[in-house]
C-alpha cells in the first residue's frame, strides 16, 4: 500500500528549502511514500536539483499563497 501526501512548501520557517529537503528525506526513509509538493514550481525544482534528488516527486505550481500577516 502506498501513501500519498501533498505538502505546502511555501509555509513555515526557512521555506521552501527546508520543507523540500524534509520531503526528500521522508521519501528516502519510506519507499511507500509518494509526495506532491505544492508551491512555486521554479523554486521547488531548483532545490530538488541542488539536492540531487533522484526521487519521482510531483510538483504542483501555485503563484498564490497566504502569508503569515
């Protein structure tokens, strides 16, 4: 059985880098996990490349998000 989760990459401290790195780590730790990253596609893909991610991670682009204020 696979588990699929969608993750908002634009919220939280040090976003989106730390969120993307966490998603990569979660997939490395669990072969049954499928991750969908939601946020700025260009930023997410840049981080995935920098991290040399070889996992098949779906990215859903959005250019709108709700800020903390």
